């Protein structure tokens, strides 16, 4: 079994497994932000924010652009495709199961 360090899907789920990082991804979905802008709503040190950003970068969910001393981050939404595909399989599975349950309940209701 591949480790989380080598499997891209594992790295994406690891990154999205934290509420702070999910909020960062959500913020970056609106466009590029400076690291300081991304850090502003969080009650943590800039060093702690940087650690979260590194996890997002390791999952290839964000890319960094540097202009002088200013670091800009932007979302790489294509990296979410694998996670969405994986989740979609289970969405289909549960939808099918719920439809079967509904059919069974309707059948019992008729009897």
C-alpha cells in the first residue's frame, strides 16, 4: 500500500482533513492571496499558518508565486479532481442503496 507521502490522493485527503486548511482552500477559490492575507482570519502565528500552507503545497493544492519579499498563493483546482472522482463512486453507491431502501419501503407499504 502506498504511503501518504507518495500517493497524490492520500496527500489531498490529508490536506483537506483539517478545517483550517479547508478554509484556506475555500479562500483561495476566490483568487490569489498574499500569505499575510490568507493568515489574517486565523488566530495563530504566521509560522503555524506556514505549516498549513506547506501541507497544501505538498498535496499540490496550492502554488506559490514570489515577487520580491511577497509570497502569493493560488489554488490548483485540478488537484481536487481525483478526490471528487473517488467521492463520486461512493455517492453513486449510497444513492443506489437508498433507492433500494425506498423501493423496499414502498413495497411493504403496499402490503
